[in-house]
């Protein structure tokens, strides 16, 4: 069954308040609900339908009189009075048997919930839609020391707790947690003097991994006050870490629930990248309190309203806390790797989709990351001050609303006087636009002529021209900036812009800061690119010049077997020698485009990518880098190997990133001697893990792998790294076999999403290993997707996207992949989640 945006209509009733009573029991929890309904004056359809799935209805009544509703596997209907009435029901649910991790479930003996998007209907009968907002009271009975729900505690005694959340909210923001948990406590005082109690609840044993997350929370609260003027609105804010969780984390009102991998951190067990990700996710969930909770979504088609904006906000936060340039480059690498791949394949959909079967399948890179890019473009077009004014109006006008993208754009139209009709196409059109630029130089004037073209897709057969903010600066022949950044506003299919009064022909630095999520086609020669690599004042485009040289060189190595490009290697060497440059930035400069990005580039050029050739070219390039940078590597390594007490901040982690990039090249020539030394001396996970990775690459990892396992066998999050690393670092020939062997390991708890992803997410990321010509990678993944689907459809469906790129490969691989897709699709009972994903993928 397909749901359409155009079919939206409001619910026939308003819910003023609801009281839920939970009697907790692992296999048969009883849930009583008492809900006050009244007719919705804004609605015409008065059908009384309550969602409900996997519920055993014990009894129901209206105004105290027992009723016998019509129950289906989707919910129930019932005759109701004309005016206001009280609905009461009691249901039984089975948290222990809930392996899908949606609704109320158990994880290592603790109860927890995940309701977004449509999990609340697995807890009780209720209008489970985001535009129905209500005040919740929650009573929990159970023999657990900690019993939590949203809002403020109003009563508690042994085995009993009562919670009240004064802020009306949709059911997807409901949460409940119960178990033997320990609080890491702190406080934050808001700018208006409200003292907020903060707790990070963890399982016994994890107390030592809380301090960083707590600090990140306090930093986020302060930042949102300072930058967006958003204060926290309850006396209590709780975060709970759970080991079994389908996604990263969830912004339930006053009770955020986190995948333990997204909140628990310590120097010994977490890498610098883990720390940065945790800080960003804590901020993201906290920021949802305003962009998501106080202002929520009218329906799930508007998901990007809260997710795009909140991702944008958390990226601003990280830019302020760390290095803005490094954050931007990292985000673009991620966008190209995940969102462009999605947008250019069979799963392409607009930032605001117009139809879906299973909404969980639309928590995508397009909704989140492209959704955030659209907000960045809007800000660039209107300017920082106008953006701030528009946001103030948004919070004022829509506080308490379940809003739409139209509402969002309207505040910008009302505050700036702009007509955003054309800009809105960014929300409704799928596909990554191609932006081609042609230069003309005459009479001291540079003319840039841009042409935009979005390839048609099933989702958007006839794309129209978009509004594209193009940030441009000009670099003179000796490397001086002759024109500062200017934002060109492109609205036509083809459009020219001129820069006059120039003394000499400059090199145009186009799409600075990656000012729009497009593929830029700018035909610079290698000398011009080398000039940008050496002198561009825009850190993103300076990095981009190096990346483009790398991509061009790798593509010609793949196509023609040429040698690695000298100019590229020399340019990067100069950057590495430049001690004025931030180490983190230099580390990024040492990166290469990923192998799947190279496959995309070949496909884009009308060619068929051969994974083995792409792998070989990348290896050859790395070897050439090791040789060309040989003289600087030992010093780069030694100068940046931090020996001071570990801090996960931008400065130290940037240095470790540079030292580790150097180590990866050193290992190619020293056979792993330095890696062994680093592994042995490491007192933090960043250095220990990179030591281990390099030992595996040097073919001397087996002893260290055993030692690592013995050291960390009781730490699930570290063991996830151990599982994943062996797959990532395997030779292409062996990656699928290594993954298969790991599934026989006694600690391969495949029902735990983190562990499943550690093995199979890593296999999928190993481009040449997953696409091994035998098809063994495809077959192994398909076997396990078939096994996981009945247990956890949501995680299975997410993993199906591994197959989305199949149409670009050769006929043999295409046949192998489609055979696996068809084998999965032929399973007698397949979840709606996986059916929708594979049907969309297969259609390509
Ligand atoms: N709203 C959460 C976040 O972005 C994601 C929860 C998604 N959950 C799901 N089952 N689709 O922070
Ligand atoms: Zn979010």
C-alpha cells in the first residue's frame, strides 16, 4: 500500500491529554491508556481509527462503557459519540519478543522504546501520526531501580514512577526506559536562570564513558542559546545509552535514547572520529528539542523539515567547536559518497518525497544530508542576517505546530520579500544537478557561462532549472586573490556572469565552500588546478583542486594504465610541507577519492567500472605517494604523534590524523615496523586501532588481532571495531571469506544491529571485496539479509541499499546481483520494508 503526500487530511479528533499506565513484564507487559478525544473542528472526516499493531486487546471502553471495536492487524475502528469522550483500553505486549527494536523492547535486560516513525502503534491503540499532539502522563510499575519517561517526575516510590510532560507532543516522541541503570549527573543553568538537571544513564560498567557526552550536551545547550536563542524548556534532561538500537539516536522529549555507540566514549575505547561523531549526535538530538519537538512535522513527508534543519544546525555547531573547513570537507566527502550515490541510482527521491510504502525507508542521506544542503543554500542566498530573522519568525510563528515545508519557506518569503517558488524545486525534484561552466576572456573581462542540467529519473522525469547559489572567487596568475568570494544566483538553464577590470586572466575558483550540492564540470588544465591547490584562499576549493587532480590521475591510470600524475604528487607534497596549514587539513589532503566514488565517476562518463582495476590503481597511487613523500613522512609522523595526555579536541585529533595518514604510507615501505611500535605503545584507541590496521595491511596482524581480542573481549563497542577492521583491511580476494568466517565467531550476535553492521557494513564498504567477480560477496550478504529480515526488517532494509549501484556494473556482475535480489524477493514472507527497497532497486 502506497501513501501519498497529496492525500493528506487532518485527523477527525483532537487529543487533549492521554494517560498511559505500564505494568512491566518481559513477555507480557500490560499497557492501559486513557485518552480524551474531541471532534477536530478543522476536519470533516470523523472516522475513528486508532493505529495498533501486534497488540493483544484486553478491553476497551468509551466514557466507562465497554465497547467491542473492529480490530485489524493495522488498528481498530469503533462507533464514537458526537461530542468529547474518554477512550480507555488495555493491551498486552511482548517486549522480550520484540526483536525489531521498534515500540517497547528489551536490550540486555533493560526496557526501552523507539517510536519514530510509527513505533508507538506497537505499544497501544492511538492516532499514531505526528499532527496529533497531546499532553502525556505516564505511570510505570515495575521492579526496576530506574523508571523513566518524558517530562518531569511527579511521583515515585519503589517499583512505581509517575511522569508528566507539559509540552504537547506527537506519539513518536514518547519514550520509556526501565532497568538497572546508573546516572552520570550534572546541571546546566539556562540564560533565563532555569536550573536543569542532566543525567546520562548507562549500564553498570559504563560509568567511565559518560564525561565526554555530558560535556557535549552542555556545550550544545549553550550554543543553541547563543546562536539560535533557543533555551531548554524542562527542569530535567535525560539521555539513556542502549546497546540494541537501529539508528544513531532519538530525540524523545526530555528523554533522548542513544545507540551506545553514539554516546559512550573514553580515550582507551573510542577513536577521535568516534568522539567527533558523538559530539555531533548529542548536539543533533538536543537541537531537535526546538527543531522537531516544539515545532514538529505535519506528516512524514515533511521529515526534512526537522531533519534537514537539525543536521544543518549540528554541522554549524561542529564548525564552531572544531575547524569549519575540515568539517565542510568531511561533510562533502560523505555527501558525495552516500547522497550522490542515492540520487544517481534507482532509490533517487526528492528531499521531500511524495509517496512511500514504509517511512523507515526514507530516513536517507537525501532527506538528511541533501536536506541540510538546501538550508545552507537558502542561507547563502538570503545572507546570514536575513537567515537569523527568518528563523526567529519560524520559532515564534510555529511554536507548538505540526508544520510543513510550505510553512518553513513562507517565513523566508515574509521576512525577505523573496519569491521562493523556484527555490522550492530543491524539495520536490530528485537527482543531482550537473553544472557546466565555460570561460571566456576578452577585454580584461572574464565571462563565466553556466549551464545546469539535472538528469531525469523515475522520481523526476522532467526536472526544471533550479536556483543555484554559486560562490566564486578569482585567483591571479601569481596566486593572489584578485576577486573575493561573490555569490552568483543562477536561476536559468543557462546564464552568464561577468567580472571586469581584470589586469590579467585569473583562474576562477568556482563553487567555493561547495555552495550547492551539484556535480561541477569546470575544464581547468592541470597548471590551473595546481595554482588553486597551492593558492586558493577558500580552503574547500583548495582541497577540491587536489581531489580533482587525484581523481583525474586515478581515472587515467584505470583507463590507460598511465603512471600517477607527477603534478598531483608534487602539489600535495608542497601542502604537506606547509607547516602553517592545520594538520587535520593536511591529513585530508592526503586522502584519495573512494573506490566507489571512482566507480561513480566512470559510470558518469558512460563507462563500466571494473572494481579490480579501481582497486589496483588506488594501490599504485598509494605506493607512489609513499615514494614521493618519503623524505617528509618520518618528520610528519614524529611531529604529529601526540604524546601529551589524550584530549579528543580538534587540535590533538588533527595531529593524530596526520600522523596516522603518514603511518599508512610508511607501512608500505617499512613492512609494519613503525605500526608495531605504535600498536605496542598506544594508550588510546585512535593510535591502537590505526596501529592494528597497518599491521594487517603489512600482513603481520594475526598476533595483534589475538591480543586485541583478549584485551577487549568484554567491551562490545571495541569488539565491533575488531570485527569491522578485519573485513575492511582484507584483500579483495578474501573480504567475503573473512566476513563469512567472522559470522561463526561466538561473539557474532547478529541480532545486535551494531554487530551485524560491523561485519556487513564493512563488507559493503570494501568496494573490490564486495564486488568480487565470483559473486561471493553478494551471495553472503543476501543470505544474511534473508536471515535478518524476519527478526529486524528495519536494519535489513537499510542494508539493502548496498545493492543500489548494481546497474552500473558489467553484465556478469549485474546478473549475479539481480539473481540475489530476486532470490530475496522470492522469500515467502518478506517485510514491507525490504519488499519496498528491493522492488525499487530492482526496477532500475
Ligand atoms: N529522529 C532520529 C534522528 O535523526 C532518527 C530516528 C529514526 N528512526 C527510525 N526508526 N527511522 O535523530
Ligand atoms: Zn534527527
